[in-house]
C-alpha cells in the first residue's frame, strides 16, 4: 500500500506571497492532520480534517487554513507568508480520527520564505 | 494529554538491544502510550502503542510498568539505521484538540 505523499517536496517563496501544499493520504484513511516543524519549536499541530470537516485546530493564526476533498486528499494554504513560516510541513493520515488511531506521516514539504 | 519525560540522548552498540525509557507519571486510565521516531529530515514514523499490556510488533517491543507511570521501548537488535529521535507520547482514546504533542524526544545514536 502506498504511503502518504506530499507535494511539492521543496518550495521557496517570498514574504507576502501565499502557498498551497498538498497531501494524499494512505488509501482508505479518512483523517489528515497537518504539523509544522521548526528547529526552535519542534513539531506543532496545525489542524486535522476528517470527512471534509475540520475537527481539531492548533494554536496558529488564521493565515493558516486547510481543506479536505471527498477523496480524503487535503491541501494546506498559508497566506501573507512571513519569514517565520519557513519550516518543514508534515501531513499525517490515519484510518479514523487521529486521537484513536496511529498516524502515518509523509516526507514533508520544506518551505523556505525569503 | 499527560506529559512525558525522556532522556535527551542515548548511545547503543550496533547489534545490541536499545532500551529507551519514558516517564509518564500523570497518565490517566484511558490514555495510551505511543512511540514514534524521526530520522533526520524525514517525517515521523509510527512504531508501536499500548495501553497497559506489553506489546510487540516487527519493529519493537513496548513494556509498560504495572502502575503505568513509565514504559520502555525496546529495539531488540539495533542497526545503524535505527539512529533517530524517538518520541514517547501519551494520548487519550478519542484524542484531544491539539493533535499529537511531540516533546524533545530521545536522540538515539547507534554506534558501529
């Protein structure tokens, strides 16, 4: 069974721009969660989508948003990019809600904001 | 979710068993212990989880003390590819609103 895939793997953007990242979960998984990883803050939870609905949300500003499609694929959008948004963005899929099932992570998208 | 405490780093010789401890003294009755690892610049990888009984899979064994206040992840025959940061996470069934909470983890270094 194919793992979680994320596109693109690497991205360079300029301050003020916006970016959209994509995540395809493992086949049959209905939950997708997004995380941000930086050297200073470690892994931080952004949000979780299940059945096209946002179920949980971390403590990030409204510039960070997401959505999930009927095939469970998910996108994350960051608007008005700031230098501090440079990070590795990880998505993870699970069969059901992440609180009850183990999560499987993708390789991440490395975003650099200049 | 309960807080966990892990050593910052550990060394282990290749071929030996690596035993990674985790303290979770405030764990409550419905909280599971999960272990993940992250190899440099890759996404975290699920290893194993358990509630109160010891668990074993193809990757590792998880030993949870009877009072559930601590646990040990055992990699039976460590290889160089097991060098990674290992995270012990306590999570309630049904989860919380904050996703998985990753602490600093233990940096396990397998020595040849």
